[in-house]
């Protein structure tokens, strides 16, 4: 695992791939609308009281909570700032790097792989992006436990959704969405047989969770432990060209 100069590339390209253009994620539409209606109704009742103190306390407390929920469901429009994405692996999520290690992957690859894991706190954007260009080989969901997402056993024991992507040069890359102790719903938009691109949404995970990316061992790592990542922007690795 070697950090090379290619990891520092930040050249603005002109290629714009198809993108779901949403600023608040559709997964939060119902939650945000009905919550706002309920809060407005309660606030109106409190405003009718003789003393306005309960109204202002309610507004301060639940207004802050609602703001946090809105922040959770925000989905910024992003374009990867480099035209040539050949061999590039981008962070599939906002968060923090919690694992960079070689692991034995016996479910699909049956050999050793480089695993890079990103933990998302409830304050992070929870949309997930495709880490590489290619074609979706398969999508598989597996029920499981709800250990804290940053624990090593979460990758194998928690509820998860696996998306295998084959890059244009034939390299298979596994992206795994993992539910955490709080997160109870994984949404995966990837469909088997479809072309996929960096800049497109792979899925969404509600509340704190984690995304693992499994790469060939000869991949060039471009991040370090504890580093913050920005989904669809931070280059986490370069694949060796075949």
C-alpha cells in the first residue's frame, strides 16, 4: 500500500455524468414534511397560551432537533473534479476512515483483499455514491445484527447490502453498506446489470452507519486512518491498471 503523487490530483474536468439532482434526499421527504406539520400544529397551540414561555422553549428545542434532521437528509449536488476517472476509487460516503487493512474475504473473492472502511456519524450526509465507474455485477442484501458500526465484527455480522461492481478493465470492487446500532434501514439503488458511474447515488443509510470498500491488494491507498472523507470527492485509492 503506497501513497503516490496521483492521489493529489485535483484537476477540474468537463465531463458531467448523469446525476440525481436532489438537495434534500427523497428518503427524508415524508419524515420532514409530517414532522414539520406536527411541530407547526403544536407550536400554534402553545402560542395560544397566556404565557409564551412554553412556546419559545418548544421552538428552541424542537427547532434545533428538526434542523439536525434536515442536515441528516441533505444531499449536496456533487461532481468529481477530474475528467479521467480510470482506475480512481472515490469515497462512497461522507465520514471518517476507521479501517485500512488486508482481510480474508471468503464470501465472494475467496482471497485476501484491501478493505477501506468509512464510518458515518448521524451528523454526516448519509447518501452513498458509487466508488468506481463500471457495471453492477450483483446486489445482495443480508439480514443481521446491529453492532456499533465502527466495530470490526460489524462488517460480517450486521445487516448489510453488498454491491459488486466490475470496472471497465475487468476489476471487481465490492462496496458494502452496513447498518449500525441506530441505523435500521439500508436503501440500495444499484441494480444488477446496470452501468454505474462516480457521481451517481448507490444508496442511502439512515442514521449512524458504515460503508466498506474491498479492493485488490495492489491498489494504491490515498487516505490514512482517522481522515475525514467527502463522498464522491475524496480519492481513497487508485486501482492498478491491468
